[in-house]
């Protein structure tokens, strides 16, 4: 699938789930349970043990059913390793030109972290596909709204305290997609630690249903 198709898919399916597991197996098993609940956009951060192996196995097992990005990518070497493992997107908490350039050159989705108009402008000049607004709770949905004036067509993906209760406000302000933490915003920390896959799957179904309702214009459905 082309990068352009993946960017469109991120917008259409909207909800990106990020999980920092304690082990590679815990991360993989939790993502499997989330996928069972309808999750399709996954972010495996490089702060997770065995991140590259997790990315590879998720791609092998679930194929076109999921879009797997590498998160917390802060160096060119990490970006290259993630792409070699099958990552379809490179997501960062900050704006670092070598990471953006590596993703652009490889033809995968680039989503660097930005927190100011200057960083947004720089990222767009570098060829970033999506701007990860992080941490979004410091500025809120109005930042997303105001950035669309000076930067028409900017694709902003808030991360950091996107919840099932406030995601509609971000979407209404023009957020291209949103990132939710599995152990934080969902919140499923205890379920992940205890391997309570039924709870994890049920929570994923609730969030996916909420996103569909939101995009259909009926946030209470």
C-alpha cells in the first residue's frame, strides 16, 4: 500500500493506539487483544523492549488488517531499523530533521512531534506528512483550530491526554487523527499487567465504536 493510502487510512480510521509494554511478549499479546476489538492503527514505541521484533510480528500476523508505526523514534538509526522491520510510519515526540528525512526518503509516513507554529512550519518544509501535537493537553483543541489558518492543509494528530471524552473536541477543531495511550488514556495498565485480554478487547471495541459515532456526527451513539 502506498504512503498516500496509509495517510488516508490514518485519517479515516483516526484512532492510533500506542502501548509501552514491559516486555515484547506483553506488548504483542496486548496489541493482539486490541486488534480483536477492532483496533487497526498501532504505534510501537522504541522505548518498548524488542520494538522491531514486535513490529515485524504484528505485520506478519495481521497483514493489511493493521497499519503499524514505530513511535518515540529519536535517531536516524532507530528510524532505519524500524523501516527495515516493516514499520509503515515513523512517529517522534520531537522534530529532528534526520528522522523526518529518513522516513521521507523511504516513502513511509512521517509524523514528527511539534509544539509551536515554527516547528509546524519546519516540519512541513521537511516533507512531514502528519504533525504530531505533543503534549496536546498543554494547548488543547484550539491550537489545532488556529494552525489551520496560517498552514492550510496541515494534518495535526494530537497525542498526550486524548481521551474518549475529549476526542470529539479535537476532531471538531480539525484534528486529522488522534493518539491514545493504552495504559494511560484508555486506561488499561492493570489489565495489561494481568493479561486481562477480555477487558482489553472490550475497551478497544468501546473506543472504536466511539470514533465511528464521532465521525458519523453522533458522539453519543
